């Protein structure tokens, strides 16, 4: 039987890499759109066996070029998202609202079997965040324009190639003190990237009538608890200092001057809200796909690179000791 084709936008990122492996191992073909094949081509190509993957270089708003890809697509998955606005065109509105709307319209025009659009948890609460407003508007337009769409709203997604656990371990390694915004009390339910891509694969292979699914990991952790777990894993002691809001705002104003800001004012506003299920929508557990991978157990597998000695760290092979210390 001819393998079905999944058209993926944003396939070169963290979730994209896991997803390409999951889909192609399960006999689905993928077409991945990237802005820069020279930069991203090798990474994307090596996620799948030859013959299972096509890579297309395009600006996502080159409508004519994009439209052609829908002709042979059976499914579409949109993973494109940004955490801060960049140059003129890279606005939250363009990326999180206008683009998903265009994709949903094309899914309808070419009668695709399903569209999976990855949004983010908590976007309906954070009414003062431009990021959240644009994601919510995008969700609404997707559902209005293509009835066979499912929106996934993940909490923070982690893996060995994330920008979350790895970036925090780097910062915790280098900084003697670390700021706690909102006293570190914001709650998260981190979900492992492979658990999230299992959910996407399930929707593609089994179909789903659920419009919005909140995707969360098996445990609830505060921001402070997450930092404490990471410190324990890299065997470092650091001062975690609550930052009063005016100072936090000042630091965000400063950080957002950098090309890849560690924190922006918009992200600071988002951090105020717990990143946990709203209770209004189904979660991955409700659809029979509970997340199984715990934050500490998974990060432990790659955290030795941030310990003294890195890959030569005696602790690398001595995980028993690590258990005793925790
Ligand atoms: N990671 C998390 O913790 C998390 C949590 C909640 C929700 N999400 C959502 O999940 C989705 C995927 O997340 P991820 O962590 O895999 O993201 P990622 O690693 O940052 O990758 C996103 C991809 O989007 C593409 N992209 C970024 N800016 C673009 C632009 N201006 N125009 C066109 N393409 C652009 C990039 O592809 P090219 O460079 O190849 O063009 C990139 O590979 C996003 O929508 C994100 O908001 C993520």
C-alpha cells in the first residue's frame, strides 16, 4: 500500500525531529518545509530513511509554492512557533494567527484527512500576553476554517535537544545566583517530546474528533522545583533569589535587547500563569494517552554533560549515587 504523506511545517525544531522519526518509522512519508535548506537540511534529512522524506525550502508566506504541497498531502502538521518577535515579518500575529489560518484554508481546499496544529497550554488565560493572544486567535481561525483539525496545547516540552532543560543547566552552571520570577511558584507539567509526538502520531493514524487537547506530563512541578531538580542533577549549589516584579520587569527590558533574549516582557507576563490543564478541555490522559516519562528520570540521562568533567564525569555511569543524593 502506498505510504500516506504528512506535510510538516516547522519540522526542523525540537518537536519536528522527534515527529519525523516517529512518523517515518511507522511507514508514513513526510514533506518538511524549511526556510533555509542549507542550514537545516542535514538535520532534517537524517531524521528519516531516504525515500521517506522530501525537504522543501520556502518562505511560509509564498502561497503559490506552499499550495502545491497540499496536492499530494494526506495530513498536515504545523509546528511553527516563536517565543519573541524578531524582524518585521516575524510577528506573533503573522506566525501564530495568519499562517495557521492559511494552512487550515488549504487543508479544506485540498480535503486533507486531518490537520494537527500545535498551540500552547494556557493561551486562553494569559489575556495580557501578545504571544498567547496570537496563539488563541490562530486556534480559533483553524477550527473555523477546517473542521478536521485538532489543536494540541502542550505544557513545556523537554528532551535532550530542547531549549529548556539544556539552556537552564547551562545557565545554572555559569551563574552563581539565579532569579526566581513570581517567587518560582508558577506550576508546569513538563511533557517529554516523545510523549507529545506519540499523541500526534495517534491522531494521524487513528483519527480524532477532539478539537482541543491539553497535553501534559505525569507530574506538576513549580519553576523552583524544576531548577532544584536540575541543580541536583548537575551537582551544583546555587542561590535561587526571588526577584521583585519591578526588578524582574527591568531585567526583561534589558534581556530583550539581545538577538536571542533569555526573557522578554511578554514572557514575564506569561510566567504569571500556571501552565496546567484548564479543566475545560480534554487532556492526553482523557484520550487514553497519559504521558509516562518523568522530568528528572529523563533529564538524568543527558545531564552529565553539565556536571564537572562532562562526558568524563565519574557520575555518568554511577546513577546509583545520584539517586542517593536526591
Ligand atoms: N518547546 C516547548 O516547550 C513548547 C511548549 C508549548 C508549545 N510549543 C509549540 O510547539 C511548536 C513547536 O515547538 P518546538 O519547540 O519544536 O519549536 P522550535 O524548536 O523553536 O522549532 C520551530 C520551527 O519553526 C520554524 N520557524 C520558526 N520561526 C519561523 C518563521 N518566522 N517562519 C517560518 N518558520 C519558522 C523553524 O523552522 P525552519 O528554521 O526550518 O524554517 C523551527 O524549526 C511551536 O508552535 C511552539 O510554540 C512548544
